[in-house]
C-alpha cells in the first residue's frame, strides 16, 4: 500500500526520493517559492490514491488503514513545521 500511495504522489510531483520517508526531507529542502506547488501536487497525488482505494467497497480495510496513515502524516508535517524544520 505504501509503495502504491507514494507512486501516486510521484505521478503528481516529481520527487527524486525513492520512498516516502526520504521525500519528506526532500520537501523540506525545496525552495520556498516552489513549496506551494509541491504541496498542492503532493496533496493531489494523495487524494487521487485515497479516492481510488476508498471507491471500492471491497477495499474497506485498505481505505481505513490509508485514512489512519494520512492522519499520521499530516500530524508529522505539522510537527515539523512547528519546530521550524520544514
């Protein structure tokens, strides 16, 4: 699931990182002028993946797991921003 979600993100914004964890650090280093674009495209990739997974009733477990992970990711990004690291 994580690889598929990250691939959806990369389909929308061209991160160089090979995995989601490294892409967070990459995002934090993006030029401030580019960050809004990167954020919007990253969010589009996440939402596209969530829509695809949650659209099918047969994937209820995957949808629930994804929704929980997204909550963790948003929390992490908020925490990094509050610490001035991102």
